C-alpha cells in the first residue's frame, strides 16, 4: 500500500494564481500491491507519467504551489471520477451507461496499463476499490480543491495546470494530419475548461521556448479539467501533455540524455506560466 496520497510543495510566498499538479507521476509501488499484479516492475509503470513531477518541481520557486500524487496511476487514477468503477474488474459493480474510459479498462481503479495489458489475474473485491478511493483519491482532490479555492480568494482567479506526459506513438496521427509532430498538447476541453486568453498565454510560454504545441488533439482533458475548469467563475483548468521521448527512455522508464537540458528549458516555461495574469503594477495579496 502506498505511504501517502499526495506530496505538497508550497512556495515561500504565494505570488501566483496558478496551481501546478501532477496526478499520474506517483511511483510508490508497494510490495503488497506488486505481489497482486500480473506485471513486472517495469511494465506496470508504462502508464505512469514518469518523472513529470521532477520536470515541474521548480514551480514553488515562482510563487505557485505544486501537488503531486503519492500512489501510482496503476493503483488509483486521480484523473477519473470516483464513480468510474469498472465492472470487469471490481466485484459487485453494475454495468451502467457506456463510458469509453471504463470500457477500455481505465477507470478510477485501472484494470490495464498501456497497450491494454491487464494488471491483475482476476477480479478485485469492492471493499478494496472503496478503500483506495477513500484513502488516496479523496485526500488528493480535497487538497487540490483547497489550493484552487485559496488562489481564487487571493487573486480573484485560479488557474490549474494539470501536468502529464504522453507516449511518443500517441502523436503519430497528429503528425500525419498537420505535418508537424507536436511536442506539447494543451487540453482545455475545446474551450470548456479555460478561457482562450489563459490558454493563449500558456501556449505562448511553450512556443517561446521553441516547442511545437497543439491543442486538444489527441488529448483534450479528462476528469480533472472537467471538474475544475469553470472559466465563467474565473477558475480555469488546462491539461499539459509532454511527449515522453523528449526526456525519457520509454521502454526502460528512465531519464534519457536530454532530461536535464529539457528540465532546464521547462524552468523558463514554468516561470512564464506562473506569472500568468500578473502585471508589474498589480499588488500582491497578503499572506
């Protein structure tokens, strides 16, 4: 069982309306979990957003809080609704309306990892799924909602930057259709989860760093952008997907030779994003 639901790094002073989060980079694969899986220790990490937390952990230096998952995605998926229970995995769950994520094995308690490889040999008791949701899903989202509420109270606006990574092969279709393979995909649910101004500013930060950016294809955002994005209330949520091949060896799940250079490049991007909405003459909110 993973030790904690999340890790939170707070800035010394809250000067940014942005909250950075990494819900899929948890890598606390406990022995009790691994001994019940059908996968080896490398394969089970294939759907993890490996090292994304290390790419974005400088955010507090620019006045923004950073929250990251403790439990791995294969154990509990924080980017799913707590109601997205998979009847093919969890005993006693009734099949309801069609949900493509659940049907593919990617519910709140995943049945598979990347490429549809089963995590377990059989079904899971409902009580085990409920325990994971209670001990890991709810604490993470309670804290994330608190961070967004605090940012909104301080600045009159809150921006959630939900940080993810994507397999290189997931971009093949986008490369064929546009002629340019995107390195970054921004998801705002086609304008439903964030204002165009906010997304434009985030896109500009990546473009200024020389990165190729696409929007909403092939990833437009999932539960977190849907649940936290309320642009009419000045609460925005933008999902960021980074091509894993830029900074890691996907097969071995380890940083590649470009990791440190890319992390350094992202530092300037993160600084620019954290400054979103600020102006030179804007007074900083009191702590």
